[in-house]
C-alpha cells in the first residue's frame, strides 16, 4: 500500500534566521542606517532648497517681490459715469479677484495683504506755507486711494478718512490720512488741508482727518511703496544746484479714487499682489521663472489683459529673486554632489563587503549543498528569499525614519534611494554566491594570495577600469572643474575616480614592499616579525574592495572637512577685512577725529591687549603714473583674499593711512595680517616728527608703504601729493598686499608722526574687551562714535537656510564617511577573524604566549592600516587639488551678506581633515587586532582545533 506521507521539514528561512540571528540583525541594522541616509539625502536637499527659496522671497524688499498689475486711467472718450465706476472699489475688487484666480501655479497670493486702488504716478507740488522747505523747495506729494487701510493700520489720532457722499471726477473735497512718520517729518496735523490741483487748475481740498500707525511696517502693504509709510528727502534732479525737497504720500479714503481722475498727476489703477511662498518648494523655481516670464511678456500677460484691460502691464522683481536663488543653488549643488556621490559609493562598497563576508562565512555550507546536487537557481533563490525577509523591512523602516526626520521634501527620490539600497543588498549575496559556486569546489582550499592569484580575466578588468579612470581624471584636469548650468557628474565623481585608481594600483603594489621587508626581518631573532609580515602580504583582508571603501571614505571626509574649514576661514577673513582688528572705533564721519582721552580710556580697559591709533583719509588723488613699472622692493607679502594687485592706471585715488609703526606692526602680528615693515617708516631726517601746529615743508619726503598698484603708479622716486593731513612728497619703500585699517585695495601708509594733522580717525584694538564696557567708555566721551567688533561682524555671516542646509549635509557626510571607514576596517578584519583565531590556537600549542599573539595580530594589521591611511591621505589631497580650481566657497560662506568681500574663496587642503580620519583608521585597526587577540586568549585551543576542522 502506497503511503502519501512526507517527511516533515522545517522552513528554510525560519531555520536560517534562528540559526544566525546575530548576522541577520547586524545586516538589518546596516541596511536600515544606509537606507535612512540614502532616503534622507534627497529630502534634505529638497528641504534646504525649499527653505532657501521661501526665505529669499520673504526677506526680499516688498517692492521687488510684489506682483503689480497697473493700467492707466480709463480713456477720456468714455462716459464720466463709466470712468468713475472703473475707479471705485467694487470694480477694482472684481478685477482683483479675477487676477487672483488667474495666477498660474505655482504662484500663490498672500490674500490678506492684497491691495488695489488708484494712485498718482506723478508727484504734485504742495504749496502750503506750513509744509517744511529744507532748501526753499516745496514738497511734492503723491496721493493714493488704497483698499484695506483699516485692516493694516491703527488710528493714532483723529478719525478714519471716509466718503460722506459719493466721490466723482467732479468732487473737489476728499478726506485723507498720513502715517505717524509722515506727520512728524512734514509737520502734518489733524484738520490740516492740502490743495491738489486738477488738470483745469481747479483746487481739490484734501482734509487730513487722521494720523495712522502701520500694524506691520515691514509688510508688503506698507513696503511695496515705502513712501506710503515714510517720507523721503530727495535730490531735485531738475535744478542746476544740489537742492533737496520732501516727498511723501497722502492716504485717501478707499472710494476717493474717482477724484484723482481729474488731476494732471497721471493717475493709474493698480493691483498689488504679494506672493505667498508657503506653498513653494525648491524644485518649483524653474516653473516659477517660466510663469513670471509669461506674465511679463507672454501668454500670461494676455490673460492678465483679458481681466484688467488691454492697457494693463505686469511688473515684479520676483523673477530676479528666484534667479539669484537658482544661482546660489547651482553654485552649492556641485559641492554637495561630491559628498553625495562619495558617500554613496562608500556605502555601496561597504554593502558589497558585507555580502562578501556573509558569503565567505557560508562558503563551506553552500559548497556542500552544491556538491550534493543543489542547483545554482535553487541556492540563489533561497539566499534571495532569506535576505529579502530581513533587508526589505529594514529598507522600508529606513525610508519611514527619513520621512519623519526630514519632514519636507519630495517622497519619490527618497523612496528610489531606499529601494536601491535594498535591491543592492538582496542581489549582492545571491549573485556573489552563484559566481563562486558555478563549479563545485573542494572543501578547505587555501584562500591566501599564494593560491588565489588574480586570473587573467580579473587583470584585464582591473586594467580596463584603471585606464578609464585615468582617462576621466586626465580629461577632467584638462577641461577644468567649473561646471556651467548645474552639476557635472564627472566633477562629482572625482573622489571615486581617484580612489579607484589608488586602490587598483596599491592593491597590486602592496605585497612587494612587504616581501622585501621579510628578508631582513627573517634574519632577526624571533618569528613574530617575519610571520606577521608574511601573513600580511598574503592576507585576503587587503583586497581591492576594502581598500577602495577606505580610500573613498577618507577622501570624502577630507574633502568635506576642508570645505567646512574653508567656510570658517573665509568668514573669519571677511570679518577681519571689514573691521581690521578685534575691535574698531571710528568717528561718525570720515573726518571726525578721536580725542586722546578716549584713546587712553579704551586702551586701559580690561581685555584690551593692544591699541593702534590710525588716521585714515580716503580718495587721495595720486600723481600721474610713472613710465614703466618702477615699483619699490616689497617689504612684506600678503596672502589674504584681498590681493591689492592691480594696474598703475587703476590706482588714480588711494587711501592715505597714518600709523604708529610700532603699534601697527604689533597689530598686524596679532591679527595674522601680512608682516608690516615698521622699520622702513622710521621718522628721521626730513620725515622727523612735527611739533603740534607746525607747518610742514611741501618738499619733505616721507617714506611710505604702498599697495602693489599704488607702488607701480608712484615708482621709486619721491612724488608730491596733496592731502587734508598736509602737503608732502612720498617715496615708496615697500609694499604689502593688505592693511587692517582700510577696505580699499589701493592705499598708502605713512608715519602719522610726520603729518601736520596727527589726530587719529580710527582706533584698532586687539584682545577680547567686553562689548558693553567698550561701548560705555565710548559713549562717555560725549560724542557719537561707531564701535565695530570682529565677533559681531563674524556673527553677521549667519547662514541662510540654503547655506545652513548645505553645511549640515557636509557635516553628516563627514560623519557618515568616518563611520563607513571604520565599518570597512571592521569588515575586512572580521572576514579573516576565524582564520586568525585558529592560527593563534595552533601557535599556542607550539609555545606562543598571549603577549606574542597580540603582537602578531597587531603587526599583521599595521601594514594594511598604514596602506589605507597613506592611500587616504594621497586620495584626499589629490581630490582637493583636482577640484579646487573650479570650486568657489563664496556662495556657502558669504553669499547674501551686504558689504562682505565677494572675491573668490578657493578650496584649500585642511591638514586636520586629512590626518584625523587616517589616524583613526590606524588606531581602530590596532584596537580591533588587540581585542581579537584578547578574546582568542580566553578560549582554549581545544575549542578552536576540533577534529576534522580544516581551518
């Protein structure tokens, strides 16, 4: 009788997970972290680009960001009733509502701040005698009947302007209001009247019924046209003499627009629509630029004219704001792409190493299954299934954590990145195992370099990769690294290419010096040195994959650290160039001088290490340039961002700087400026100090230190100059590239003791004085002086959201690179850990002590760690040298700060960023080797050397 009973069998996946829970958990954690980083990166980029775009729009001047639709007054050929109706609020509101609905995506309006009405585009002269006339010129006022006054202002005094009766073009009395600032400057009081003439020279009486205070003075309602809020004293360009007059705006009642149609002040109908950036995202900038261009002169403008009239025009500066944001993004993106591609490559290599480690640990098991008839498809399918059970949930969890951690950004780039991580891990193990077991293998074959020599096929593949990488780097070096119009993948792949070249070369050259070193070591007493070098030269832990991971991680960490250090250095240098020292005290005007009592008081303050009084006179005319380049010998060389280099023809005017040579030289040393040759300004002979009030001889010759351009213009012979500090001749005796007291690159430094006017205009301080006490001491002098602190100037370089996001990504890249480098070291050592434990067990049976075992493992790991560290140093240096000509750190360091130095800030090699990760690799390798030796010494030899074990 046939039985259908089948032997009970345990499920493969559950059995494997129960057999090796530690390995499955470790793989899941690694995939979780990698998927999280991979998914978080594009979301973080989207987040900082989105915040940067919104920040730029919100912080921009409302006059630039506001969308304005305007059209001239209704035609005179229309009936008066129709003209008046088109200038009243109901019709203006209807058109405004249509414009809001017609705004194309992604443009959205800040509806509560939308304003519309009628305004005069040409100011009208106000001849009321009580209005201020600074230079006998009457003020010129604009008039606007704008919606929403009560919602955007509070009544300070008087009453709101109203329309007691319907206002038409024939009305000759209207009510208005002014802001508190306008009332204060123009002496306007409640009840005052201002006359506005019509085109027929008939008076329209505007009665000021109230004075209002803006609720949000910086909001778009008041800032789109700043004259609504604040009057201005402007220069009369029509006058042959430089005279000024006041200009401001009178706010009429909302329905008073028809009255303006009868004036000759060119009234226009307008709709101001502030954009709402809350719904914008970083990727919207291209669409936003296209939409604005269409509204300005395209199909969008036709739609606007269908709603507002055929003569309507659209104007905004929002397009320029978006373009500036896009330029900053395009400048930052290549730098970020280097970090992304580098860390992504490291993560991929580490995942492949993990798959190789798992495959190596199960090689005997799978070889047995293969020898017993297991098919490659069956083995690969089971490995894929058991890997997917662990990896796919970990990838999904990593994506979820990334979405929670970075709440703003597109979801699909992160989802694709996390899916790519999971797919790579799921495929790596089955594919590698399948390739290893195409043919059944004997159990227990040697795995060192003696028996595992590279095949010809592998050699050809490595040579092909090497030639391609060298060719790519050569092409990159020849064409340069500046990418126009976005990210260049070849530039971004520079660390990968350099690391690939270094790994392929070093892994082939690595055994040669070790074999040479074994010969003299073999003659020494003891077998530890010889055995460790021999094993290191044959160890599979020194393969190309672990070395490539280490080199990539170290190169990316070095590049990221150099970028971060370069940003800090650029900001420090810009702050020093702006202030000139740790603190600076100067007069309210260029000619204001500092009293001696103030200098003595400040010099004695706690925290002040040094004080250098300086007299600065700007825009001193230089003599005609000498024939040829007769510059003086350099007395100092500068290496700052401000080179001071330029042609002699450009230095037509320069800043004259009078200094005390000794104190100024000490200041230059303390602040890190170029060395100042104080001895060359010694006041002797004709340049001896003058008594106070003495008149100097114009033929005196004063030694001077000049910028290179000024030195080239003046030559080496004495040249006469005329200054407010006296008339004299100067002779250039040295050059420096920059000085602390002035920001212009053209300057002339002399000894202040030889000047007729010696009083300093600026006091430069070194040290760390208390800001409050310093300002109190300055205020105690009784006059108004400006106090600048280098620390406060440095704090001005606050990151915009885009800059801050890019820096955070680079910090994360450096941390991730260091983490993956350490993980690569651990994986490479864990791959041969069983073999090393067995070796120690065997050697202990031959008399090897515990201390000798630790030395053996440490000496064995040291050459590989030194190889990785040295290769990492070279790779990091080569990457920075390759990319630095095309990378300008200004967008990351100084962009968006008014008055900052915008000269290029090139990437420089940071020694700490190169040395610390490399030293960490060596230290970790030694630590792991020590821990392995300690752990192996705790286990008995019987445990490791079991009968039948072929290890």
